[in-house]
C-alpha cells in the first residue's frame, strides 16, 4: 500500500509577476530528467521577456499557462500554446513540467484536468496535442487516461545524452 504525502498546493493562472518564478522552475527542472526538451542551456529568456509573454498569454483566448505553487514556490507549470494564424489557431500544444520532488502526488493529473477544463471553455480550441518521449510510460498513461490518442511515433524524435529516442505525438479533439 502506498501513502501519499499531503501538501498544500495552489493551482492558478500565471500572471506577468510570476515570470522570475517560472524561469527558475524551468531552469531547475531542465536537468532533473531526460524527459525535457531543454537541457543545461536553460530557458534563454530574461525575466522581462517572460513577463511580456505571460501578459500576452493571460489575455489570449487560445493560450493558457497555469502554475502549481507550494510554500510560495512554483513547483509545476502546464500550458497550452496556440498560434494566432487563422488556419491553425484552433490547435493547442500542451506542455507540462513538475519539479521532480513533487512527482507521484497527482499534480500532473490535476494540472492537466485544469488545462482541459480551460480548453473546453475556449471558443477557439478544437484540437489539443502534445509530444512525450516513448520511454515516459507514466506520462503516456496519464494522457491516455485523459482521452489523448496516439497519432504517431516519431523515430529519433529527441536526442538525450547522445542517444536518439522515440517521441509519441498524442492528440485529443475537443469542442466538437
């Protein structure tokens, strides 16, 4: 029998003043696991650039960023990024990152459920998609349980520590 540690976690939309905390999380998690697409190079954005981006996203009808916060520290981020181009603005690319210290507590599911609720309330989004390394079976199982379907396996989709790995493209249609 496994026991889950209880934590007091707030999940909310990101605002421009969260920029520094977001960059800190992304830089901190970049090397915690080989599942991330960025590595030691980090985010490559200034706090000011990130704040402008968060401001733009906050007022967008097809983009969203939500944060998980514990003890005033951002420990997770989940996002939907979409284009403003009319022909593809209905497609949202999902990304999610949780600090490794907080894995296995159900935060990924909570954050994904919040994102899906936000997307379903959107009048624009019709398709959500994400990429996940084939070897990340826990994440794949989560996405499948939330209704995402495997569309393709991209061979050599990412290179980690000199090894080429397969990446799964998964999608879910919404607001039909």
